[in-house]
């Protein structure tokens, strides 16, 4: 049986934003929904930076993973493990990036089952163009929060994920 928590404080900003009339069931529910709402808002703002360059946030994430992997590249499963957000179809994602010549794939000569993906010079060039604008956008998004509070937020989020 779920009970509504009697919240004595004023309705939070999220409750007003989503026009929810009833109080949240719990502080945990309100926290979770705030995280989802905030992550979506931050992601949409970054997507606006990426859109003129013809890539999505997930594609940007893959390109950064491959830049970090260096000349060796990575397998599809290796990329999937490092993605910030789960994507069930990394193969199709890589297909789209390959069609735009941002990545290339090559079957291993020692094990034909393994396909290595590497970032192309065009992919590296695109990331180099995006590094500054993305960094500027991130700074704007978090400019009102002190460095100390950002470090605490990171610690709190990492603790939640480590459960």
C-alpha cells in the first residue's frame, strides 16, 4: 500500500512545472523526477549545440569514446559499456556514423567475429570544433552552482549509482 507523504513545506518548483496537483508520494519520488527533468533539460540544451553539426548527443558520446580509444578503436560491446545512457542498438548508431564518414569499421584479421570501430580524421575534426562550444555550454549550465556544491553533487550521484 502506497501512502502519500504529508509534506509540510510549500510545493516545489517541479510540482508547479509539471502542474501536478497532488503532493509527490515521497521525497524519493520527487528527487527522482527532478533528476529526470533536469537531465532532460540539460540534454536538450546540448542537443541544440550539436544539431547544426548533424549529430545527436549519443553520437557525440560515441565519438568521444572512440577518440579516447585511440588508434586501436573499440568493439561495439566496448562502446556500449562506456555509453552514458543505455542504447539497445549501438550497431545502427555506428552505421549512421559510418555513413557520414565520422567512424570506420574493420573486421579483425585474427578473429572474423570481431569488428573494430575507429574514429576518422573527419570525426576528430568535428570533435575539435565542438570541444569549445560544448565546454562553454556546460559552464553556462552550471554557472550558478559553486565548485564545492558541484563536487558534492557528483559525490551524491555516484553514491546513488553505487547502491
